[in-house]
C-alpha cells in the first residue's frame, strides 16, 4: 500500500472556515484547540496547518453547531443535508437529471443561495446565485459551496469530471496561489457569478452509483470536500509519492524520471502541463512533512533536517523560514514571529 504524502493547508483557509462563526460573535478557540491548531498561528499569513487538522476543524464545526453551512447562512443547514442531496440523485437516468435533483433539494433546504445548471455553447456550468447580499460577502462560502457541488457532481459522473474553467464573483484573493490544487482549471476572478464549467457532453452520461457506493462516499465526504485528493494517475502525485517512499535519499530529477519509466524531458513537460515542476514538488513535500512533524511530534530539528535531505540543521531552518516566514522552533510552539 502506498504511503500517502502529507498535505498542508494555508492558514488563510482556516480563517475562511471560521468566518461564519466569527461573524455571529461566537468564540473559536475551543474549536481550534480540539482540532490541534494553535490559535497563535492564525496571526501569521505564511503559516500552514496539516490537512488532517483542517478536516478535523471542519467536522467539529459541523458536529457541535449542527450546521453543515458553518454559520454562513441565515439559518443552519442541518447535519444530513448533504447526504440528502446526494441521495436525491440516486436512480437518475443521466448526470443532467441528477444535477437537477440536487438543485431542487438544495433549494428546499435553505433560502440564501440558488444552485443553477447553466448552458453556454458546448459548456455546462454549476453556478451560485445569492439572494442575500450579506451572505454573498465571505469568499470562503463561494469556495466551499463550489467545491461541495463540484465534488458531488464529479462523484456522480464516476469520480472524474474535468473542469474547463472556474469563475469567481470576487477579486483575486491573497491566497489565490493555492486555488490550483482545489480547482484544477483556468481561474477567472471578478466575474458576475461564481461557477465551475465542464464539457456539456458529460450531462448525458448515465449515473452508475448505487446505495452501497453512496454509503462509502458519504463516509469520507467531509475530507474529500475540504481537501480533494488527486488521482494516482496524476504525474505530480506520482512524483510526490515516489519522493515520500524513497526518503531520506531524495532522488534527483533524472533518478525520479527513470523510476517513473520516462525521460527527464517527458517528466518535466508533463509536470509543466499540471502547472508544477520537480523542484517545487520536492520543496512542497519537504515543507508539508516538516510542518506535520513539528505539529505532531517532538522530533529534534537536526534529525528532521536529515530526514528531509538537508546537509545540516541550519540549512533546514533557512529553508523553513523561506517557506513559512518563521523559524521551525517558533512554529512548533505556535508562536511564529
């Protein structure tokens, strides 16, 4: 079984997830503490948290507040709402019919947002229309709702539904560089309506999901919504997993290409298509591993530096400060300068 490489999430997404609760004047410290996220890290723009803690925060907010919309809507979206929307699509003859069932169910559950299935030329889109301008303000709500319905639609389509482009009804946020891993498509900001688009021919595909598949999907739906997993056939995922398996050797580009049975030029070209490079993937993996281990263990910095392939602790500390803006010792204590 392949050991999955760790993933971390920018602290901007943690702020976004808490925005609905904060707007209601509710304290957030208990949620953060129980998810294992030091509250002090939220004061530092370059901080990141392990994805497991981010998912835990999402689950805690839903469970304790009994609201799958995390406080963003005018009234709670009660637990079970997402499952009800997914179940409403079972038995649909094709993807278009399944989406329309989900649209109708979502409309019955709340009053603030209307999900629309749009057609433009050969493109189909899932679009959000906000009836309440106050509800429409938080960027995170657009992000969350778009990924909720996109992940559900992709699952109904068989687990793979390539997006062509995404439109966002807000200006480019400071954390936009992280969008590519969440919305793997062309990104357009400052548009009239938030929407995600795909080839309309998919709408006629049959929905081949049964009750057993639905139960399995719902068991992990929260994690897949907030931290979508890329398939093992994606080259950047294969590179990350190879580097993860072979540490602390940390093979170079040529050795990695050979292990993946392709030339160096082919690997570089295929990574470029995915908007990645070998060095960026290596640095991101080492950053994510460092943050995860600093957050969950008492490993000495010298030992961690060696495991991450650095010549010494000083080199690791310089790199870590470049990645996050803070020293690893201070980061471990949750007091990044």
